[in-house]
């Protein structure tokens, strides 16, 4: 009886360590690479945030979603990155299309809260959209000229290259010194091909 009880304790102890090691192995990639993605979100899907920059405040006054910026998720080699077009957020760099870590993208969001949206399309089309977005890297940021590109236009054009429409159109903006039609966050959120996944606070 004593030997049987002892064996059960040994077996129980082994199970504890097996479970502990399994949890460690599963959690290790998140510890090494930083913030992870919600289930179901893949490269090519969209991540929105509300920023605290001056331009974000202006956008929020004209858009019904409360978002001011969007990027495209890019998961590669165990890392989660974001392709987006933005006024410079790194000292010494120019405005334009950049590839930032997910953690850095989140750091610029009010209360570190971001919103994920899936694009309803095949994995192949996701790959095509990402490839197109990457081709814009280094393109200047601009809302007013044909030589540049802004955040919502970047993701819209990238998905157009995969033959997927993720925008309902654009919104006419008439403010001092600026009169143009702009793709707003609400134009993307309103698309039948874009579905909300989750709001996440990191």
C-alpha cells in the first residue's frame, strides 16, 4: 500500500512538470516576440488604432468610427509586424510607408487599444495584398498629392491588387487649405468584405 501511494505521488509529480513545460513552450514565442495576434487574424488583415497626434484628432472629427489610423498585419519569421503609411514616428526618418513591430504600432495608440478586422478572402489573396503593400515601402506619406499615399489608401490599393474591394468609397473633405475626397476608416469598416474580430488592450 505504501509503495502504491508513493508511485501515485511520483506519477502525479511527473504530470505536473509535463503540464508546466507544455505551458512554457506554448507561451515562449509570445515572451520572445512580444504581443501576439488574436485567433483567426493573419497577414493581410487590418489593425486600427486611435492615435493622439494632431492629425488623428482632425480625422476623428470627420469620421464616425473613432479610429484615426490603419495598418496591415504582416506576420513573418515568428514576428508580428504592421505595414502602414504615417507621418514620421521615428526620429530622423521621413514620413511614409514603413514596417513597424506590432508593439511599436500599439505604443502609439491611446490606452494601447487596437482593433482587428479580418478581410474575407482566401489565403492566396491575403498573400497578394501583403506583397503589394510591401512594394509601397518607402513611398512618401501624403493625403494631397499623387506622389504619396496615406494609411487607408495604402490598405485599399493593396487589396485592390488582390481583386478584393475593401472600401465603400471616399468622403469629400472641405476644410481650409484642403478640398479633396479621402478614404476614411468608416469607408473600410462599412465594406462587406471587412469583418470585426476583436478590440484588444495590450
